[in-house]
C-alpha cells in the first residue's frame, strides 16, 4: 500500500502529478448507500419521512467530500539529513520543518514521509494544528519540527519525500491525502569494509613486499633526522645522531608514496549475465555489479590509505571521480550504473610515462568479461608486478583459466560472499600458487559452506 502510494505521488522521476486526492471513508459509504436505499423505499412504502432521511444521508457524505476537496491547506516543508551523505546500512537523521503558509489555521492531521525501499514510508504520525502565518503567530505554533531516523539498505541517489498529509472532515465521512513540499536528495555510498593489512602479498615498484601493519618507526622507511622541536615525542629521539650533533635530533620518516595501483571495474552491461529489470523502472539491476561496486569502494580506500597512488579504470565511459578525493570518489560510486556503450580501447596504462618500468599492482573486478576484454587484460599483464582478477559470480567456466594462462591470479566470489573474506582469499591463492607449477586460480569458499 505504501509503495503504491509513493509511486503514485512521486512518479519515477520525482515529479508530483497530483497534489490532492479525496475519497469516502467506510462510514461515508455506509451513509451514502443507506441514503440511496431509503429514497426509492420511500416511494414503495409511501412514507415521506424516508425521502427526507434518504436525501439527508446522501447529501452529508457529498458535503464531506466537498469540504475535504476544497479545504485550504498550504504547507511548507524543509527537509535536511545529518549526515547528508551516508553509507549503505548506516542510519541518517532526517529533520523536517513544517510551516503553515495559509492565513488561516490548520486542523490536526497525520503525516508520512515516503522513500523508495521497504517499508516505503514512515509510520503515520500526528501533525498538530498550526496557527496562521504571520508575524503575530511566528512564535505561537505556526511551524513544527519532526525528526526521524532512516537506514537506506543499498547505495544510490534517492529522493526522500514529498511529505504526505492525511486529513479528514469533522465527522469522519471523507478523507484526503495532500502532497506537501518537494522531495530531498539523499546520497548513499557503498558501505566500506575494512580490509586486513596482513596476509596478502603485494608488489610495488620497489620490489616484492608483504603488506603488514604500517610501521611508524624504523622498518622499511628511510630514516632521516632533524633538530628536536617542541612537542616531538621523546620516543622519536635519535640518540646516536644527537651525540654526533651535540643537540637533540629526532627521527623523521620519509614514506614511500610513489607505489602505484590500478583498479579496473567492468561497467559494461553486456558483461553481466544476472541482469534483472528494476521494479522502479530506473534501469537494469545486477547483484554481481553491486558486489563489484562495493568491493571497488573498500579496495580503493584501503589501497589509498596504505600509501598507494590509485587509479580507477572503467571499461565503459568514465563515471567515477579520482581517489585523490575519497569523499568524491565514494559519492560517484553511489550513482555509477551499467552502460550499454560498446567496448572502446581498453588500456591499463593510461598516463604512463615510463612503460619500460613496472607499473605496480592491478586489480580487475569483472563478472563475465567478453573475449576482447580478456585478450586486452592478458596482453597488458606483463607491465605489472602483481595482477589479480576478482571474478564475481561468473557463468563462463573458461574465464578463470583464460586469465590464469595470461598470468593473472584469479579469485572467484559469489554475490553473498563477505568482502573482507574475499580479500583474504587472495592471500590463500598466493600461498597455494607459490610452488612452481601450481594453479593460481581458486574459488573463495566461506567457512559456512565447507
């Protein structure tokens, strides 16, 4: 019921085709039908008082309909969210300020706020009577503030609202639904899943290294020293350098920030076989693509926080922002869609100035990539120290073998597999493929399936 009302009010593009709807209540229909039966009965029975009663019973519901239909209600609705950008599965608080724009007061009513996922609207709540608009009533109840919490279940750019106001006549014979205000946009990004630092061996442009917890002192970083400054921790004092310089010197770490990584996200509609129609009419849906987008978000942020320069490449025309600005990147993932554009020149080496050097890491997130995509991935494999393909619910049994033969390490996942365990499965694949001649393709199997 709520979903049908939401679609009727907002439409597929957030438009409002009808601002008001009225109908008789059950009580109103009982009076109308009773009056309709009483009028002819008065002629059959020859009782004039039944005619007067029948006319009264018919006229009363009609007057109630007219009262509800032409009742003047003008409301202003201002809606905001805190936070305005939220991750899927995390709550945000909606604040709604409802103000009376009419020169006359409003009677009590009920309100609901619709959204495009189950249960499709808030529970009906009371909208108190509001005083008329004007300076005399500015502080005497001409507006009211409502607040509720909403948790979007998946990513997207959603229209919340407009508010639905339900009201009735004083006798409860007719009720109406009024659309108040406009909708507000809520941006829902993919939920970020923390990925483990240990257990996955990755290679950078400085050679093979094990990704562990980043060290803040010593280790692989180049240590330099500088003069002690007020506020420096004593644990950073370099005593040997202090003895030579005859003054306090502290360690200064120079982080290697030139390690590079590339993430390929397949955004072509033809490369996903689990396409289903969207019930809201906003394009096709693919669970495999949703998993790929969520994994891209977690992997991209994880690599960027680990000190990599990350470039995200799409197989269709670009829709994603750069990871140099993580917030903008996540917001672009909220709206990324599958494209029907044909495959153009697919290059993993965009912007490369020294093709003779290693380009670091590359991760491909695909489902059922076509032969042309697989061929180009295989041809460019040799430019990277490590190439990993995450195959999301593939239906081509030969896809993993083709990429493995081209030198890629493959991890096959399903749409209900946890993202963090899929990441750890890569370490298992690497450990199993370490001996010479071992196959580097494996299927991720959660513990619950063993």
